[in-house]
C-alpha cells in the first residue's frame, strides 16, 4: 500500500491513498447514477422486459454508491449532492418502486397462467385416458348380437337366422328292383335366437352373453363343439 502523501509542502495535511480512490470512485458513480436515471423506460405495459433490465442496473449502481459512501465515512471524507441531484434521485427511487411492483405483478400473473395451462393439460390427458378405458370396455362387448338378434356361431345366414339341427326323414317308399334305403338328410329350419337367463359354464367363464336357438347348444358351445346345459339332447 502506498504511504500517505501531503497536499502541501509543509506536510501539515495528509491524504490517504484509499481516500483518493474512494473519492474518484464516488464521482464516477455520480455520473453513472445520473445516466441510469435518465435512461428509465417509459411506463408502458409492453416494455416489461426493458423495465426489468433497468431495475437491475439501477439497483446495482445505487448499491455500489451506498457502499462507497459508507467507506468514505471511515476516512472522514465529505460528500455533497446538488439540489438537482437530490430531486432526480428521489424521483427515480419512486419510479423504481413503481416498476418493481409492476414487474412483480407481471411475474405472478405469468405463474398463474402457467399453472392454469398445466391444469388444463392434465384434465385433457385424464379425459383422453378415460375415453381409452371406455374403448377397451366397449371392445369386450363385440360378441353381443345387434338389436337383440345374434348370428349363429357356426353358419348362420345374413339375416341372423340360426341353422337348425339335423332332422330325420321317414324311410323312402321302395322302388321296384331296388332295396329300401334309409337316408338322413340335412334340413335347415329357421329358429329365433334367444338370450338365456342362465349362462352356461363356457359363457360364464368367458364373461360373454349366452344365447342361441332354444333347445340347442348356445352359439359359443356350438362353435367349440362341446356340450351345453341348454341342449335338450342327452349326452
């Protein structure tokens, strides 16, 4: 550190090097404070970003000036402001308070809008998931017949008419010179499909509707070629 120097040849008064530095810094800060005060943006809502940047610069220069003045008092260095500087400083402080409140309100509004957007997005996602689950439930009912009428599982025609079981014909009358031959022919009969109040074992296990031609196996058991409690035939 440099030694204290005298400001006169008789060395009756000494100036500390740190005091010189602080005085120079303070004068530079005074110029900067005035420049920042004059650069304040107009009070318009669309200048939100400019206000926020100006506030940062104003707080920076005023905090440095306050620190410099505190250090100057340590060395008993006097400082004064002109009346114009005091008026300008007070007006700029009030403007800074106004802009600080506006910036805070704008940020709070942006946070609320972001939260609302997130809530709407979450609700939309939940609704989409619910629709997806409903689609899965609907897919389980694809085996149900339309309008209360079903199509037989093993060879029903396009009008929802189930094919009847085999019926035995009476023996054909004998022809001359030929032996009497008994034949069985497959005949189709139209029967109405009904739903059974009591599901058979197969339909109950699959959790599907149990329906078919009265007195015969239900459609599911007929497709599986297995016995059914609704068939009148004896095993």
